[in-house]
C-alpha cells in the first residue's frame, strides 16, 4: 500500500510490537501511582457526596430540588442531556471513524468508548431520579399489568427514550467488550499474579487469536460500527424529540434533531480532549496519543462548534421569520431576559472559544487545549440549561411567571456528584483495562508508525520549494521517488 | 481442562513479523502442507485469503436478527396499541405508524447486534468459563505462530515442515503436544 511520505505518523518512538504491549499494559501491572490514588480518592469522595444527595431525593422526593411553578424540568434533564451528549463522541470515534477508515481513531477509541458507557450510566440516573418513585421505574416498560392491561403510550417520545437509551448503553457495551477481549488475552498471557491471571482468563473469554477468530472479529466490528452509526444519530434525535414534539415555544422546532446531534458530538469531543490530554501525560502514552491525535480532535471541535453556532443563529432567525409572537418572545427572553447570562455563557463557550483552534500553535499546546475543552464542557452544559429552563420560566400566563430559577443545594450536589461517579469509573478503567486498543494499534503500525515508515519526512524538513508544490496539489514527484522504499513500484 | 484429554503432536513455527508470516503461509500451503491454525496478536490483512478461508457469514446473521428485531417491535406495538387496549391519548390515532418507527429502529439495532455478537461468541467458542490452550504466550504479544499436525508415520515429513518453516523465516521451531480440539473452527 502506498502512503504519502508526508502523511503524519500515528505511533512515534520506533516501537516494536512487544514495546507497544509493554507500554499499554504497564499501568495494569504497576502499583497504583500517587496521582492515581489522589484522583481516585477525590472522585470517590465527590461520588459519595453525590450519593448522599441522591439518597435525599429518594427519601424526601422531588421537593428537594429547586423546581417551581413553571419550571418542571431543570437540572435533572439538563444533566441527562449533557451526559448523553458526552457519550456520543465515543461512538463517533469507534464507529463512524471506523467506517471512514480513519486510522487515528485507534489511539483514542478504547478510552472514548469507556467514556461513552460511563456517561450513559450517569445520564440514565437522572430520568430515574426524576420519576419521583424510582422503585416503580419498570412501569416505563411495555409489561403486562393489572390495569387492563394498560400499555405504555407509544406516541410519547419519553417512551422512545427508554428504548433509545437502553439500546445505546447495551450496544456500546457490547461493542466495547468485543474489542476488549483480544486485549484482555494479551494481559492474561503476561500477568504473573495468580488472582490476576484467573480474572483476566475469565475476562478474555478464552481468546487465542487464531486467524478465524480475527476474521470474525473484523466482520463483527464492521457490522457493529455500521449499526452504531445510525444508532448514535437516532439516540440524540430521540432525546431532542423530548423537546421538539412538545408545544412549548423555544422547544417546538424542527431544527432540534441535527442541532442536538452536532451539539452532542461537540460536547463529547470536548470531554474526550479533557480526558485524553491528561491520560496521555499521566499514563505516559504520548507516543500513541500524539499531538496529531489531539489536533485532529480539535478540528472536529471547531467544525461541530460552528455547526452549533449556525443552529443558534438559525433558531433566532426562524423565531423572527415564523411571525409567531410567542416564539419571538421566547428567544428574545433567552438572550436578553432575566437569564441572559446563561445564554451568553453558552454562546461564548461554544461558538467563540473553539475558534481559537484555528491556530495551530493553540491546537498543539496541551495546556490551552485542556482549558478550551473545559470551556466547551461548560458551554454545552449551559446550552441544555438555556434550552430547558429559560424556555419554561415564563409561560403563557404572566401571573405564574417566576423571576428566575434557584437551584437548591441538592441540585448542585447531584450535578457535581455525578462527575464524581463518572471519574471514579474512569479511574478504575485506567488502572485495570488496556486504555488503548493494543491489537488495533499494532495492526496500523506498518502504515503509520516510524518503526516501519523509514521514508517518513517531517514537514519541517521538506524543502520550501517542494512544500509549495505539495500545497498546490501538484505533488512532489522527486521527493516521493527519493523517499520511497526500494520494493515499492515507482509511480 | 478438567478431565485428561488426548494430545496430539504438532509442529510449531514461530515468526516475528506479520509480512514474513503471510508469505510463509502462502508458500507452505502452496507446497501442499495442511496448516492446522495460525495465531497472531492482531488481525493480519490478507491472512484469511492466504489460508483459503471463505468470507464470514456473520453479516448475514446480523441481518436475520435485525429483521427479527424489526418484526418483534412492529408486531408488539401494533398488538398492544392497536388491538389489545386502545388508549385515547389526546385523540391521536390508534395505528400511528410513523410514531412506531423510533422504537422499531432501536429494537432492530438491539436484537441485530446482540444476536450477531452472541453468534460470534458461540462460533468462536468464547466464554468466561473457557480455559484456552495457548500454544505460546507470546502469540498475543509479538509472535506469529503457525501449527501443522505432525505425521510421524510419513518419513521425513516433520523435518520437511521444519525446513519449510526455517526457509520462510521462522525464528523458532519446535514440536509440541497439544489438545487442539478447538483449533480452526
């Protein structure tokens, strides 16, 4: 296969296959580091705090929250949509980029999929909590019951949500685990510790890596990717239907499905960047999650950030163009009403801050990438808050208008506590699972690592004149010929 | 393996490079030796063709399960909502086909992927209870292992196989007693 000599490397440091295994498995065999213990301890503490407030909600009911006369949905649904959105980047990286044959996905897909699963677990908690009587949660399933039987309402997007979220969680989990089996086998064959060996033998499902195993593995991965791609689009579409099928001004818009999907990918990549910038440093995986990987993700953030910006503008335009006074008022109230600050936090974090990623200097500076990714996370949380709370706080009857929304300590406690749950799960994952898909990284080494690519020319070493021709799309025949390996046919 | 199972003698050739292995498989098969199985730490492209395997039928399995999921969803909702107990929700129709699409799609994907992965685990004999027979622990790390059944009764067969291994660049060859029950399934 021919690869351009200036195509960037995805695995650096002249690794052999054995070194790849060693580098990725090291955290599993090593004693937990101080940084890990601190991070894990802190997350577990925050999680415990969150569980306390969840328990209060269970014991005392929804009255613990700051909901009021017109605002019946607030932090809970905001958090739900936020966490579901976070999950989407994992599926995008693992499924859509697999279909598009983007090799850079191999460095980040495992951790991103883990993030998806943990985020969906966090998301699923909120509708359950909001039920008021979570012990009756099974009522949302189409089960025979003693009311006739009175089945669930299949017209309701809330019922579709049940199917969408549970399918999404199940399929993501299955996809993730299918990929993990060969890597668990690698850990199993290396680990010395007796208990560890037993655990990883069970986890690896007896994988031996025969040619037939791999053939089927590739077939299954491809089909799962093909199924997950429309699935991930459908999930956030259905989440947006929760709003779009209602008759609330500000919610009742046909732009919601694509707008939500773009926003989900945007926020998900924000979270992937937050996690990856830290993980590559702490677990010493800079050779596998390279600056190039981070840059690629930054570019996705710019693209989806602009889509989200376009959606904000379109919404405003359509509100005016529709001629509906309620629709117009809802949007003007969003931007200039009593909760104007939340709208402008949203716009500045989601539309303005990612624009900095146009500059290569910023994309390659890990500290700045980390800071901007945090802004993206904040912005996307506020997007959901803006959509939900500002559309509700002034309804059709001015006498019931609430001045603004006041969250209670329980609201904040659950919001922060859920980050504790997420990071606790993620820290456990980093310590016990191969954080990078070992087999997949090895399978792209021949084309994308400097171990095999001795013809690679770093961009700064290409003579200026040649660079111009390359940029013009004319190609650089002399350069290509000079750096080709001898066994390749001359173009 | 709880009870003692009978072991057969295999000729093992270990390679350290995926391209060498691919050429070796082609050459050794070309000479008429029957390769029992090949173990690699990652999917080697073209290996299944070199070994002459036919395409996997798992995509067909996925389609069948997907179709099943689609049918289950439509039949379930039509039965419950249109025939069994008609609930009047805001005067909406009792057979709202467009509103059935989201759940139909989700169940198609759910049952399609679970069915396919279940079949995949079954045909590959993968389950937490299985104790695998690993020829060489490095086969999940950086070694590519080929095994051919030994034929002691045929004169010089074993040594010819070893010679073929060496010639195609194997870094290590040896005889090994293996159960080999679940190879090449």
